[in-house]
C-alpha cells in the first residue's frame, strides 16, 4: 500500500469504508485507477468472536456472487455466515401466511445472514493487499470544493487531497452529500427499530421468520452458532412506534425476553438469552440526483429504506457493482471517470430499481398499518392466495434473491 502524503492526487477518492465503500474500493482494484479510501475508523481486523454483531445484513445470492468476484466470500464463510433455506411470513392477528422455500426454485439458499463486522473485516483484509490503494484511516472530510478538473478535499489536520471523482459511501446521514448540497426527499416512517441477538428454546432450522403486526414488524433472522447452541441464535429486528420502542428498550432483560416471546406468539418457544439492545429511528430518503460536480453517491448515501425486506445492503452492493463496471469501462476507453455520460449510465441503471423498491416498502408499511377489519381480512386472503399460487410465489422468490436482474 502507498504511504499517504500531505498533498496527493488520486483518480478516485471513496469516502466511507463500511460495507458499500469497501466493496466499491475492491471492485475497482484492477481498474488501473489510483484510489484513496477515507473513513473515520481504522481498518478492521478479522478477530474471531463468540458474540454476535447486532448489525446484520440479509445477503442475496446475487450479492454473494459479487462478494465472490471481490475475493472475500471464502473469508466471510471462514468467520460466520448463516444461509437460510426457508422464509415464513405471517400476520400476527390473522390466519394469512406465506412460505418460501429455496428448493422450489432449485436454489441452495434463499439468502445469507451475515454480520456487518464479518463482511467489513473480510473486505478490509483484502484492501490491505491492493497496491494502487491508499487508506487514509482514520480521517474525516472537513470541507469539499468542486473545481473544473477535480474535487478538492480538506481532511483532519488541514491535510489537502484532490481527486478526479469523489464517491460518497458514507451512509444515510452522509456528510459528503450534505457538504456537496445534494437535494433529497426524506420522510419518517414514524417507527424505531430494535436490534439484538437472542437465543431461542427451539432451533430456527435455517428459516427466516417475519411477523406483521398492527404497530410494526418483527423479524427473526437465523444466525450460525456452534456447540450446544447450534441453530438456536437469531438476530431480531423489531420495528415499533417510537413510544413502544422506547418502552421496550427500557425493560429489564428478563421482561424484554418475555415480551418478545409473547409478541412472536412463542414461534420458537421461549427466549432464553438476549444480547445488548440497540435502537435507531427509521427514515426513508432518496437523493433526487445521484451525481453532480464530480461527486457521485452510492448505497445509503443515495437511498435508505425500511429494513423489513432486508434489501438495503443489497441495493447498495448493486450500486457499487454497476458504478465500478461503468468506471472500468470508461477508463478502458480513456474517458474521465467523472464524465457526466459515464455517471448518467450508472444513475439510469440504479435509480429506477431503487425507487421501485422504496415504493414497494412504503406500500407494505401502509398496507400493514392498523387497518379496519375488512382490509385485514383481504390481506389474509391475499397471503393465502399467493401461498397457493406457485407461479407468483416463485417469481417473488427470484426477485428477492436478485436472480432476475441483469448481471452483465
């Protein structure tokens, strides 16, 4: 790796070395572009741990293929990856439910639950082996100034660097997006999400479970564990109204476990253990444009959605995959990586798909809000109908797996 200097020019600077930013840097490793990666945290190391990260992602088979192309999937599997072969979605107050099975579409798994620290640490290990990459970590961007031929960045301690293209992969509250003046459309879901890891009395059998309730959504995502605990740990994501979420956060562990068991109708028996709980406000946002003035947005910096479908990470990984492909194509043709024609191709491929997913999530949120009895009855009937209509169900499975998208 290059030793960072006090005044260095790069072809591409990526801000944010989390899941999407690290994937972006690895996807450009053979492009011939001089890269810099900036993050407020140092590079993460692979450290085996018996405890689970509260932050997990439901990775689709399409995203798994992307990780394989980056050379990190084997490293992730050596740590901890939990495939799930079934998904069961049901209503809490009705008889409607849908079952999905990987075997129905001749697949090995519907997806994979991966802790964020596992995927990020695996990518960071690979990043350290890239000769054209400079990691400026830890560091933060203090100011941005777009010029005709480059973007000028001021970092901590007044360090100055410039780049032909700046990629913002710094999350839903993206400082780069704010400093660059990107316009966004944002609104609250009026829900908070509680996340933690729980041990259940009954094994999860590699099945992801989701319960739609009038005041939110509760998901049990299977985690891989060993020993006597094998198959008994799940990551939960519990979306609830803010007052309800804060009340749940304030409960003693034993009371929270009982409350969680009751809310899930003891789907997996008693909740016997619970890790530290975290909560965060759910907001949806979407940048009106994904690029301007030699700056381009990817991942949550461009769009953030409700976690109920587990698609946020996959959308961001698709952003990184498409943008890298277009930048490599442009470099091979001798074009400026910030050429508006190049970045327009990226936006045209990703914006419609991201918007469609956001609209679908908003529709689900409204459909499963507290509704009159006739609408609940229609929801139950709809679930039952889809569950007994293989053609529709199989298409839904393929869409969720990302196998219907153009993989060029």
